[in-house]
């Protein structure tokens, strides 16, 4: 069975789960799993671009992940700095646009500067939009949007009756992105983990037992084929199914 080029999801989100378990199976520290998982982001992004996906949004570090061991958090906060310095030229020459969503007030200054620099040097790129969610949580995103809208109402710039789902979407971190088509979660866990809760309203869900560092192009193709086999009705009926 081949992938139908006419039914490629426009926007795919992923929960990158299983780095720690991947390392544990090999009797390695958890940081080794995070290192392997970080490099896999590039490989999977290339595979998505090859298939024809235009937007790829990846859950890298949640608002709750700060509760993990300090050594692990410190590694996650510092490793991207080294990667960027090593691969800056490749990033600049690539066609991918790299974006970041999530809180920016708790990220260490050195890492924040790196993230913002990557956004700046790729902002004119016209290929795949790769969005990395760092210190992201859907509760936080929706709370932030609610506060922004409430402020507009308080300042008489908006009426309560003007608040619609479309207006709320304009205040989400993903306001400039197309609707989410497909969510993929690796590692066998079957939950959403406070990720893109609003955006997932009518997205298809795909769960695989494969650990994130082992998730490759073949695994991606399985997910896309599963997506293409679905009957997406968006609450209505498709008489052809």
C-alpha cells in the first residue's frame, strides 16, 4: 500500500516520548536518550518534508517537565546551544523555517537567545515549518489567550458577544498555522499530556509503541497510511464511506 499524495496531512504534531526508556534499555544515562532523540528531530523533519507535510509541530519540553531531575533538565536546557553552534551553517542553508512556541520567561537566557536567533535566520525560509514546543503546556496557552481577550474586553476594545472560537484561535500560540490534521505519540503511552488540547478538536490520533529515538521514516509512513485510511467527518457524515 502506497501513500496517496493527494491525502497528505498539512499539519502534523508529535509527542516525542520514550527517550529515557530508550537509554534505560541500553543501560545508559537518560541524557543519552535525549541526545539521540534530539538528532532524530532532524531526521523525522526531513522525512516529513519528503512526504509533503508542510507543518510539523513537536512537543519537546512541557511546562511540567521542570519537575524532572535537575541534571536532566540542565542537559535539555544546554544541549541545544551546542547543537546550534555546531550546525548553524546547515540550518541557515536549509529551506526549513524553525519556530518555537511556549513560555519564554523561564527559559535560561543563553538558550532563549539561541532559539530567537534560529527563528530570525530562518524566518524567510519557504519550506517545511518546524515548530518546537519548549516550556509549552496547553493549559498555559489557553490561560494566556483568555487573559489577552479579557484585557481587550476590560479596555472596551472588544465586546463579550464578539468572543467566538475563531477569535480564541487568533490568540493561541498556533494562530498562524493551519488546522491540525494528525497527532502522533511514540512510546506506547495513550494520552495527550496537556498538548495542543484546543487544536486537537478534530485531529486524528495515532499511537505507536516505538520509542522516539527509534521512530524513523518507515514508522512515519505507517502513521500517514493509518491517517489516510480514516473517515474524517468533522462531526458530519460522509456518504461515500
